[in-house]
């Protein structure tokens, strides 16, 4: 049966009330003590330190811990049964490792069960210690009050007269001063006050002992099943940076490799179509070789033109020829009157006056680019003198230009931007057929 703290404290409360009355009356006639007369309720505070203590709750905690320890014992027994079954069914090195693991598991479970039983014992000791402190405190309060049980009625009447007033107040003051005050100063100040302090100290010691016993229990530790008989796997730390050995060549991913610039096709004759590779030619892959490796040969099946370097611009000579022809014609037009450009100059109508023989037709401009026939432009201020044809020029005109090698693909003609008006070259080309007329 669980002790009832409230009922026990109530049994000693009348004695405490009598003691408080005595102390208050003595204080009224001049008695002073810091532990007794500091305030009117100080006696009740000494006695009421255990108010509200419910040992039934603590007893319920003990029962719960008892049940937990019993469950732990059952779990340990089940683990030991499993150990016996594993020892029979599993042999060899791995079986021995499993047996050792289960044994350690059983030992940890047994430690848990023992810790729970220790907690039960601690709670029971705390319950008993608190009840003993309360019981002793109540017993001390009652026994000290009973020491002067015969004088109690007269002393209570005198104390009431001193505190409340009356006709016999002087006699009451005399009783309080000479009879009650010595009792308070000896029995209450020493024995009663010591009993209250001892009860509080006993309760504090009971709590400290329980905590000490609980802290003395070892912390349980259960191993996590892993690779039996082998080293534990080593996992790389998250976010660890990958370091490459010194001197290693950097690896460039295809996505990060720079794209080579597109090849520029060289201009070719106007009437030749643009070169297109065969349909079965594989596309070249933009791969960068590693540092220090030999150059990668062209893939098998690639046409020779794809592997050859880009030819120089064949239109460069033609553009130079056109520029020289434009300079020459510009110098010739600068020496003519303003109306000669429009074709109204009489000098153009009578070409015989220029000293050019009749019947000679000036050759066309389409001359091979390898043999330019246009010299430097004439000095400004002198008329351009036509030169008679030479046998070497006739031979050059008679012989067609040598064909390009078969491996050189024809290039598309240079792109000429269209403009709104005629350029000097176009004007010169329009006037050129009329020079010899």
C-alpha cells in the first residue's frame, strides 16, 4: 500500500498550529529569532515543505520500470535462444562471427535490463526515503508539542489575550514572558527547528541518492550489423574534390572542346559549280588530341580535298588586274574633255588620228591571270598610247590556260555586292569596246 503524505501531514498540523501561536505571542512581547520570527507564516513554511508530494505517482513509476525490466529480460532470453539456434545451423568462420555478434547483443540487452532494475530500486529507495522524512517530521512536531500538554490550555489562553487584548492582559503577558518564552527558546528553537531541517535534508538526500544510482548505470551500446569478419567499408566524404596527379594531361570533354572555325572556300571560275563532297564522305569530328600526342590522321574515306589545306585566293590576281585596268582607263579619261566620257568626243569617232592601224581589234580583257598585260598606269597629263599586238601576245591568246589539277576543286566565284550606280570598272568595261572604233 502506498503511503499517503497528505494524510500524514494533516495529522501533525494541529501541533504545528499550537507551536506557531506560542512563537507569535513571544514575538509580541519582544522575542526575536531569524528562523522563527522573521514573518508570521515562517513556522508553517518549515512544516509545509512537503505539501503536494504524491508518493503514489512515484510508486507508479516504479511499477512501469519493473515491467520494462521484465520485458528486457524476455528480449535477452529470446536473443540467447536465437544464439543457440544460430550456433547449430551456422558453422564456419562466418558462423563464429555471427555468434560473437549475437553474444555482444545479448550482453548489451542484459545491461539494459539491469539498468532498468537499478532504476526500479532507485525509485523505490526515493519513495521510502521521502516517506520516512515526512513521517519523522510529523512525529517530531507532535512529540515536541506534547511535552507541555498539561500547560497547553492555559498557555493558549494567555497567548490569545496578548494577541487580541482583554482585561487580564497584564497577567497574560506575564505568562507568555516567563513560561512560554523559555519553552520556545529551548524546545522550539532547538529540537523542533532541528527536526524540520532534518526532514528537508533527508528529502534532498533521497533525491541525490536516486540520481547517483541512475548515473552509475553504464550507457547501453548496440552494434550495427555490418560485414562480418571483414573491414568496414570506407565511404568517401561528400563534396570531396577529385585531385589529378602532377604532370597529368588535362582531359577536355567533347562538349567543352572549342569548335574549329568554318573553312572559307576559295573563289573559282564563274561558270563552275560549287564543290560538294561525295555522299559517302563521313563528317569530320571536332576532336582535340591530348597534349604531347601525335597529330591525328584524317579519317578513312575522306576525300583528298577535305584533307588538303585551303588554296590561296585565285581571285587575287583578277582583282589586281581589274585595279590596274581601272587606273589606266581613269588616266585616259582624265586627259579627255568632259564630254568624251559620254561618247560624244570627236577623238573617239576618228581613231585613225591616234596612230593605230585600221582593222586591228583590241583583244578582250579576259586574259589568264598568270600573265597580266596591263602595266602601271600612265602618268597624268599624257594621252595613253595603244600598243600594237605582238607575236607573244598572239601566242598567249591562242594557247588556252593550263587546266588545274584534278585534285583542286573548282571554287565558287567571288561575291560582288550590287550597288545602285555603276562603278568605275563597269563604266570602263562599257567604254572599252568603243576605244578602237
